[in-house]
C-alpha cells in the first residue's frame, strides 16, 4: 500500500511537463509547461457518486515554488514532429472558439433546461478527492482533456473494455455538449474541472478572472486540472481554497504534436506503471486508434 501511494505521489509530483489544447479545425496549440505539485495532505473521502472505491490518500506535497515558468512553442506542422523549442515568451493561447465538432445543436436535457448550459450540474457537496481521484491507485488512469469530436469514439472504446477514465472538458465545451456529458455520467465515467475557457491560469490573469475560470468550469467533482498544466501560487491557492485537488499527469502522449497511434501506444506502454496518469485529448483519431492496443497491453500486465 505504501509503495503504491509513494508512486502516486511521484505521479503528481512529476505532474506537468507539456500540454496542449485542441482547437477547432483539428489543430492544436502546444505549450510546454512545468509546474511543481501543490497538493493537499489530508485524507479525503471519494465521492460514492463518482469514485466508488473508497478513499484515496493525497500525495506527499513537495515544496511549492512561488512562480512557474511557462514556455510556449509554435504549433507543429502536421507532418513533422520537431523537438519543442522553448521560447521565453509567455504565450496566452486562447482558444478563439468553443470546439464544436458537430454543427447540429446539442439536444437539451429533459430535466433542467437551464440555458445556456446543457450540461447537467451534478451536486459537488462533499465530492472531494485527492490528486486525480483514481479509484484504483495501483493501476493506470486514463484522462481525456478539453473537448473535441472524438469523445464518442473514445467512450465506445472504453465501454468495450469496461474502463472508467477521467475526463476534463472545458466549461465551454461541456455547456455546448450536454448530451455527451450526460452519456459520460450515465456511463460512470469520472469528470473534472479544466477551467471555463482554457487560459493559462497565472496571476497575470487577475484573481477575479482566475476565480471565474474555476467557478464556471465544469465541476461535477472536486478535481481540477490546469490548462497546459500551467499554474502558480496564486492560481493554485484559488483552486485549492475551493476544495479542489489538483490533477496533473505523468505520461504525456503528445497526441497534439501529431504523434501516430503507434508512437502514442509506445509512449504509454513503455512508461506505464502503477499509479500513472495518462494525458490524452478528445480531438485526435490517433488516440482512438491507439487505445485498444494500449488497453490490451496494460490489461495483460494488470495495470488497467
Ligand atoms: Zn487542456
């Protein structure tokens, strides 16, 4: 047990190097980021609604540096995968529009038609978890970020293997894709807050806007993942003061960089270990193609 927990702590500690957001049109805005973990230490009860298997112990916190360096790299060409070339500029990639994979309007939920959001607002009272809230901390947790046209295909693969992953849609995407959110919840998938519109959440954004990004994000459980993995002391305090735990990742598929399904499979299977957290997105067919192979490999090793 302690060994598992130690690994879990390492996962969050390693948390965030690199990240991205899918943008409409299939492109991606890659941003490499480095943060240190800032997590809480108390034991938290996992919500029975979202995570059925009891409690998860928070990872051991590490020292929290006062600032975080965020670097950005230019969007990749679709055919090459150049090494990221960090610059010192602090880019603020701001998705210009909510990814809307389908032109047809999202069907309204039958229960509470409360425009403009079509996503069900699950009560969050008492729904606290630690880290990423992995209900099986000895296994690998798959996570899917942002929003995009592959959500349904990804869910179909997960259902085929009876796997519960954690999804981090932006508030904007969740609001516009209520039917998909309903399906995820009905399926028993876990959800987390990934901000409202996916900015880099640093103090320069201002406390009011940082708070808005958290409060208007989609938050059916108290797990938060920073866009791009970028945070600083100010934004982390705003998130944690609202009772959220912060979820990073330990395996970055770099799907946004145009990695092939083969490469994505190789990255995940070679780095997988108990407690690992895999970062994928909802926009890429390569992830859909890689998932069955990844799952088969990990299942054969007892890791998922
Ligand atoms: Zn994201």
